[in-house]
């Protein structure tokens, strides 16, 4: 195999390694990002707490109505017991009953509002619970897929690393050093393909002499502009 082909092969391996390693980093980021799940949890907890408060408020409102009704009954019982005969006292009792009844209406109104509020809170709580269940299931599915993809990428990476080792063994150290430097300087691409008559990496049109050189099997040719190795295939 030609020297140039070995470098080109190395470039292909490195590009695949770069891509796989980058994807593994992406996956790690995605696996560590629980924003959606945490939001759904927070919403569910908050809705549950609001419902609990609404239930308590509704109970208190109901008790207040009950207590007020008992007071009215008791005042009424005293009023009609025949025990109170003094007209002034009777008048006071009647006034008190009327006042108690007026306030009962207020309390009943509040109870009704508390019932509606509880109903709303119950509905929202149910929606949030369903949402949390859906998000949890979706997140579990996504995590499983990502873990599988990561495992497969890690197998690819270790295979590529072995291939890389075998390939670099047959490349002279000097060429390898230039290759590594170009990889750093040229965003990971040290070997450019020759497409028609130009360098596919930087787009420069290559001279006829350079094209001829690039096509000779055992010569290492580099682009005049980007200095990358040229592989004519
Ligand atoms: Zn170039």
C-alpha cells in the first residue's frame, strides 16, 4: 500500500474517532440533563401541595358552616323554648338569630368557593401526575437508547484505536509528526482528497504538476494553500 494511502486511511480512522468521541460527549451531556424530568417533578409536587391546601380549606369552610348552623339552632331553641319572656331579651335573641343567618350566607358562599377551588386543584393535580408519568417513561426510554448508543460507540472507538495503532506502525515518524501537526492546525483534517483538479478541503485549484505528483503512488504531496497532504485516490 502506498504511503499516501496509509495517511489517508489514518485520516479516515481519526475522523471516525473524532465523530464517535464527540457523540459520546454529547450523550454524556444528554444523560446528565434532567431538566424536563425535574420540571415535571416540581410541577407535580407543587400541584399536590396546592390540592392538599385546597382540601383543608374546603374542610374548614364546611366546619364553619356546620358550627354556624348549630349556633343558629341553639339560638332558635332558646328563642322558642318559652323560657325567655322578657320582650327586650326576646328582641335581642331575634336580632342575634338574624345576624347569625346573615353570616351563615357568607360562610356558605365561602364554602362553595372552596369547593370549586378544590375541584380545580384536583384537576390540575391529575394532569400534572399524568404529565410526570409520561415524562418519566419518555426519559427512561431515551436514557436506555442513549446508553445503548454509547456502548456501541465505545466498541467502535476501541476497534478504531486498534486499527489506528496498526496503521501508524507503517507510517514513518516524520510524516506522522507532520500529520499530527496538521490535524491540530487544520481542524482535524490533515489529508485532503483531490476532487477533479482542486483540493477538496480548501477549494484551491491545483496546478497540473501538483496533480501529476498527487497521482503518483509513492509521493507525498501537499496542497500549496492549506499545506494538507493530498490524496488522489
Ligand atoms: Zn488545500
